[in-house]
C-alpha cells in the first residue's frame, strides 16, 4: 500500500519552520505497513492544492494532508477538498459542540472564526479533534483515501492517536514490515561499505539495506516485508548475526541507541561513575552525556580545561609535561584523565586535547590532530586521531571517539 | 523565479530522519529572491527520481536536489541524472584529487567506493566539495537548471556557502532583496508580537516581517525588495532604529550573531576572561562557547559539577549551603560562580543549577526550576527561572539565559 504525505503552508516554503509532521506521520505509516513514497510541502493556495491532489491521489492508496485548516483566512483547503470530491458543505452540530467545549476548556470564547470550523464537506467523514478546533476529514474516491488533518503538530498527532491509526488499519490490507538498525562507530561509510560488499551481494531477496551516515556514527538499516512477522524477524536477526561476525568491532548498539547510553549502561552494571576532562571538545562530551535523563547515576561531572592554567590547577597536569610534550600529547591527556578521576572522585574518565581549528595548527600537529585518553580502575590508554579541517566536525568526532575508546577499553577489562 | 527542492532518501520516507535540508535551502533561496513552490522527498530509486524530474523540472527555473550521492551502493542518483540529461560519465581528475585530499585529511584511505565519486556526468559542471567526498553537480536543460548536492547537511551547506549561492545569483535575474535580522532573547514570540503590533501595523508598504523563533532566541527578519539597494537599506535601517526604541532590552545582536559571540566581544574589550560552573546545563554553555573559533582568547574553561561532591570539592560550595538551601538555590549558584572564578582564574563567571527533568521535581521546586548566577569584578547576581517540562529545552534555555544574564550585567557595569 502506497501513501504520500502532503503538508500545506507557506511557512514551510520560506524555511521558517522545519516540517516535522511528515517524518512523524511517515514513521507511523511505515510502522503499520505502508510504503510512504513521497512527502510534499506546498503553498496554501487553491491551485497548488488541486495540482497536488491531481498528481498524487491516483498513484497512492492513501494521502495524508496536514495544514490549511486553521481558523483564520486559510480555510481554503476545506473548500478545495469539497470541490475536488464533488461535495457541498454541511453544518455539523457535532463539530460545533466539540469546538465549543474545547474553546471553553482553554478559558476562551467562541467567535466567527471558530464557528466556521463546523462547516465541513458533505462527502467527508469527520475525525473529532479533542486537541484544537479543526476537525480531521476523511474522503474516499475511486478506492483511494485522502485524510486532511490540522497542521499544528500536537493536534495532528492527537487525532492520529485517538482514532485515525485504528481507522486506517481497519480500512487497508497491510503487510508486516520489520526494521532493525545497527549502530556503527569508529569507521567511515566507505570503508564499512567495502567490508560489507560480499555480505550485501549475498543477501536474500526482499531484504533492503540503507546506510544512514552522520558525523562519527553510521546507522545501517535492514528492512523486510512479508506476511509472517516472526518469520521476517528471524531472517533479519540472522543477518544481524552475520554482520556481527564481519564487523563486530565497529558495532556499538542497535535501533538508534546513543553511544553515551551504551557506556552509561556498562558503568551502571559495574556500579561505577565517569568524569570527563575536556580541552578541544570544550564540554561537548559532558553535554551529550547530560542530555540523557538519569545520567546522574553514573556521571560525576567534567573539567573543561581550555587553558593550560586550568589543566595544571584543576587537573594536576605537570608544568614540565606541558613544556616538554605540549598540551596536545599522549602524556598530557593521560594526566588529564588521571586528574579528573581524582578531582571528581570517579572510577572512569575520558580526556581530550587537540587542535580543533581553524587556527593553531603546526606542520607537526596540523588542525584536526587530537589525543584522546580513557582510563579506569585497571587501565590508562591513549590514542591519536587525525580528523579534518572543520572545527565543528573535529569537536563532534572527538567527542564520539572518546566515548568509543572508553567503551572498547571497558569491553577488554 | 520559481524553485523546488527535492530531497532523496528512504530514511526520510520512513520517518527515521527529519528533513532539515529543505527548510535550510528554502530559507537561503527565499533570501536571494526565489519563490520556493514545493519541497518534495522521494525514494532513492531510479523511477522515483525520473518521475520527480519529469514533473518538477519544466515548472521550475531551479531544482535543488539533495541526497543520493554517497559512496555506497544505495546511491544511484548520479547515474539517473546523467541519463536524464542525456549524458555519459567522465572521470574527473579534479574531483579525484579533492576526494584524495579530503580522505587523507581525515586520516582515512582511498578505496573503490571513494574513487567512484570522481565518475561524474559529462553534462554536469562540478561544484567542489571541501567538506566530504561527493561533489555537487550543476545541470542545464531547456533554460532550466538542476543542481544535485550531497544529503549530509554540513556538506550540502558547505557547497552552497562556498560556491553555489554566488553561482545561482550570477545565473538568474533576481530582484534586489535586503534583509536585516534582529536577534532577541529573554522574551517569548507571543509577548514580542504583542509589543510590536503597533509597529507592524504602521510599517511602510513593501517591508516584510517574519518571526523565526527557536528555543530561547527569536530572529525577527525584516525584508524589502526594490531596484535601488541603498534606498532599501536606508528604509530597513530606519525600522531597526524604531524597533530599538520599543524593545531594546531584548535585542542582543543582529544578523544571526550568536549570543556567545556578543559576550565574547564584550570580554575581549575588557581584556577579561570567563569561566562557567554548570550543573543542570551539563557543559552545554561551555560547548556553545567553544564552538566559536578563537574563544580561547576569553574563555578559560568550565567545571561541570553534576554531583554535589564536585560542587564542594572543585567549586568550594559549602556543605551547609547545600544542606540548608539545596543544590538548586540562589546561595548555591552564587557560590558556584565565585568558586569557578577562583579555580579557573577568570574575571567573570556564570553558574547554573536546576531541575532539568523528567525526574527530580518537587512541589516547591518543580521540573523546569533553574537558578542562574552571573558574576564579575564588581557584581554577583542571581535569578530564578521557570522553564517547562522538556529536559532538552530546559537545558538549552538555561544555557541561553545564563549568557544573557551575564551580558545584561556587563552592560550595567
């Protein structure tokens, strides 16, 4: 079953608002077995809406349309839809009563704009909106379905969750789809693809593979469709096992799990706590860790030692080390890691020191050179990395590499 | 001039990734005078790409296409584009050399997948990519232009900023547009809009106003089109002056300047340095500061004191203060600010302590309660904030509010 999602609104076309409705609806439709073939954002005018309906209605089993239903002058959508489906308008007492109770619930009062929401196309089945004033509208034509929803995300999601998901599942014969995402770090997209060429070539028919790269992290998504969910799950699981045999050292987790969550779980299992000593990463490691709710159970804190004075005063890095080897050196990061364990009273630590750029590079230590240390009860290890020229990327990649160095060190404990 | 943006990738259609490229490119194209009429996301397969080109190429002056250019097997866009424009492929030594220098810059090695990037359609003008391996490709057909860019946001933005924007402006007859963006913080969108109602109503014809809100920061973009650039600039400048008279206390800068850059400049003028003591912000303030190149001239470092032990040991917060007032209190954040100035040897400091959520709230201090302190040579000030329920937003808003509290305190020095 094919679906297309159409979002209506000029704010999307001038880049004022990022369209998050499409991704949310796409995920929901995918989860119940639809294949979303397009998402489209269009302007809030009659011609654009009609053109989109003419193009995408015939080639989809389901169109989901959001936006253009607001209470102000943009009630065009409703009228265009009524015309498209050859329908007049009717006044719905049910919708009026919903609107009245919503409006009084937020301590506001009815006006002409609100009352207009009760004027709906005769051809439409109304989907009640308990989260705002614009009802959803369900249309059928030549065995194709179109559903119009308000553009405000929480209203759209509310109608979908309350009623629409169930109604869609009841209306269509949907296959089972299974996805599994394998999370990689410590390897680039191209080298990973090279290692997996043979595996990809020998995959059973019907299994799809997508590389979803972001700086420092690659998500490899396996997908399969079929009639028997548990059989598909088994096929996917077998392929994940094969993957593990080929490239296990780069796999840190599954299904969008964050690297920091994985390390946090390892620390919790040990009843241990982490601290970070950050020079070039400037607090990003700590910030990524503390974005995880509940991290206070395993994270003590961080010393962001941007100046050499702070490295000496707070982390106990020896002046002669800085003098002899420089701030960006194996000796310095190891002392930083040891220093923050002592200062913050943690069992494990990571430390970073590097040249993020754009300035500060030398022929021996060009921009992108980063030393990273990981330390724990029985080990201190350090590794040199060479990232690129872009400051933001060097900081981000260093943060990920530091947590991965700790993870790998802990695995070897 | 009409433009459509097409983003390619199955990850967009299963809702795994929110398409942010479209909004970014739409804002950029709007800023140089294009009308973006559609944004469309499609699957990474030949038929979908050909259908989209057939539909949207004739009705647009410019198509921008992102994605589908990666080095792995799921990327076939390049081939489809070559076919569509009736072109064979050629091997580009220039692209190969760019790819080689990028790959060696990140400490990786060339393989077959990387080398493939140098195989480009003969009909395309190559746009060099200094931020990754996939070059941009510029095609012309029947006076319509299509440009294909990599899907990775920072590579796409890099190519656009390095070369593409200028090339587009040179290719099309675009009206002169002048934009000026006024940066606000410390006020919400609705209250700001309310304060500016009278001003908006009395604006001269032809001046457009757009509110571009993000958490903690509102950008108000004034725009005007015309034939005489300097006359338009003058009109816009006058309106900015009027704005300053109405809401100056919420204006921190102009034209996408970061709050951290503004504070950094104030510190540089004073020859002074900053340190941060962060509990609930978890290093995000330091991370935002260190994203700015050259910040080492005015930033010493940070103590991320996620545990009370670190607050006591490294920041000298008194145990009796924590006992009597709690970690989230005026007394604690003031001592944290004083402590980090001492420890890091800085002249100024900010400190944060709050309940980011989702857990840890009490009836007296619900989730979203945050105390923030700013301190300098002659002052220590603290302020309580009540943000919302969402952890990520509480952390982000606290980080912005802390730098703004420091900025305002420094203005009063």
